[in-house]
C-alpha cells in the first residue's frame, strides 16, 4: 500500500510540475506605431516580434515554390475591389522583420487566401487566387514581382448576398491543394449567403474540387456554413482539414464553432449539417428554428453599438436571423451541373463528427499543424480564433493549440481582448497562421494590420 501511495505521490508531483510548466506565461509589449502597442501573452518558451505592419486587413499566407512569403489583404470589411496580394521580402533575422513589402497584385475583390502548385509534367508553377466571384490562376515564375501572365478564370461563384445593413454575407472563398480520390485537385470553400436559410445555389456553404486547370468540378462537402481556412496536412496522411463557423441566431452560448477533417474519399459529398444541424457539447443537434424562405424578412434585433468595429451606421435594428436572397430574384443556378443545394436535414444522425469544437462565436480562421520536428509545439494544431463580432460575448480573441490525441483546445496566445468593469476592449484579432520551421510561425492580425513572428526564446 505504501508503495502504491508513493507512486501516486510521485505521479501527482510530476503532473503538477508539468501543468505549471505548461501554463507559465510571459507578457510581451509590442509597439507597432508611435504611442500604440499591444501586449500579448505566450508560454515562456516562446518569443514574439512584429514582422510587418501597415497591411490593410492582412489575412492569410502561402509560401511560393521559390521560398518567398506571400500574404493577402482584404482592405476592409465591405465587399470591395481594393484587396491586394503582398510579397513579404528582405527578412532580417536580427530584427525579426521584413524590410519591405512588394504589392504583387492590387484592385482585387476580397482576396482571402492563395495557394501554389507546380505541374510535375511541365514544371510550370501556378498561383491560385479565390475571389468573391471567381477562382483565378496566374503563371508563377521564380522571382516574379508581378504576374507573368493574364489570369485564367477556372470557375465562377455566386457573388451577392445580404447587405451589411442586415449583418452581411460570407463573401470570402478559400483555396487549397489536396488529394481527392487519389488525384491532385484544387479545392475551394465557399461560404453561405446568409446566417440561417435554405440556399438555392449549389456553391453556397460548400467545398468544391477541380482539376488544376479548372476542369471536372465536383462537390467534396456541403452544409459547411463558412469554412474560412482549409488545407491538407501532409503529416497526417494528407487529410484535408477546415475551420468552420456556426450560426448567429441561437444566442451567446450556442452553437459551438467547429474544426473538421473533411472526407475526400466518399463517392457522394458528405453533409456537415448546416443549416439544420448545429454543434453543442461536441455533438450535432437539430435546430428547431423555422427556416426563412427566399427573400423572406425575419430580423432579430442586436445591439448596434456592440460591434468589434464600433458603432456602425445603418446597423441599428439589423439582424442575425437573415433572409436568403439579399434582394436578388431567384434564377437558374449557373453551376447546376456541379450538383444541387441539399435540402435541410430532417435528422443529424449522419452528420460527420467534428474533429474538435470551440466556444460559440469564437470564429476559428487560420490554422497550421506542427509535427515531430517541433519541440514546444510538437504534434499540435494551432488555430487562430478571430473572436466574437460582439465583444461582450468574450469568446475567441486568442490562438489555441490541441493535439490529434486529446483534441482539447488550450490557450497559446492571449491579449487580443481585455475586459475591465464589464466593458470588453478589442486590441487585435488573430487571423492567419503559417509554420516556418521548428516552433516558428507567422501570425496575421487583420484588425491592426500586423504580422507577428513567433519563435523559440533564445
């Protein structure tokens, strides 16, 4: 018995030491402009610096075939044509900053992310860029400071939705390169036209895949309300993963946001639940809220001043239980050959399990995986939780980590939101993540227009 208690005491002590080490945190005050700074808190083993600033709504990253860092910028929240693709150049290892930024492309309609692929037969590299209304690709050659070809349009997407006066619509599209049924495919996620409605176009709340030249489009997934980031993880058998956001009409505590491993082998696209099913306590639940019909006005009032971007003119009395049409008349779907929008599920029994879930309205955006070659972050997903658009909810505004083994998100970086005397103050919003090497990564902040560099403490 004494031996048993001795073992228990030793185990308890080791666990306590491990837990203390895991939660030991250090705040870092980062000055990004005269008189302006943000304080972010990280584990003791990591350090953080500002690598670039002044990038309007900077979003996601991609590394080109010749090793250069590209990033997208959406300029602002509106549906605009002022977006850009940047090249982050002149890395200075001493200051941990990029010395200059090249504008590779400008005047783009909401460029959210980008991806590169090199044709093994011709050795020609391509840059794929999803815009609100279409997916385009450009020829890419090593050292290019601007595209070396005119864009090729591979597929078009529905490009309208509800006005921001009524809460907006999901105007971003996200692209990745992945294996689908054993073939290299370009995979694109398209968000819904509304918060909660029955769609009438197939490329809404869906993931579609195409051959690299844009031919043979086919559905990979449906019922994905807003998958803002997706990519294949080579270290996990090339599995395609995606972050996804839940509805906004069920209050502050529901539904949970989700992270899925997407089934790319099924003969028919899986339905991941939206709009009929949401997640609570990690399980799909059937939504009893009546679905609004096309262009049927059902408005749920929200406090206009409680927005991450402050008071917004014209948003007073606007809502989150939104209509489907956004003032447009229903017509033939130009992508009808790809398939049909699924009817709302009568049951959630066949909805795929979430890989993990996050607190309601956390808004999971960018992610990356850190594998065997990492030390501090070994075998961990890192996910940027952008944060609730109504800060009083308090969820998100952090970077979390979890392993494929436990799938329990834990804080890695905090400080993007503070609460004092009951008032929430937004300091920044984490967005995109790109692993650079062992325990080294870039993190974008589209609220402040910053790029952070996180690395092991020296």
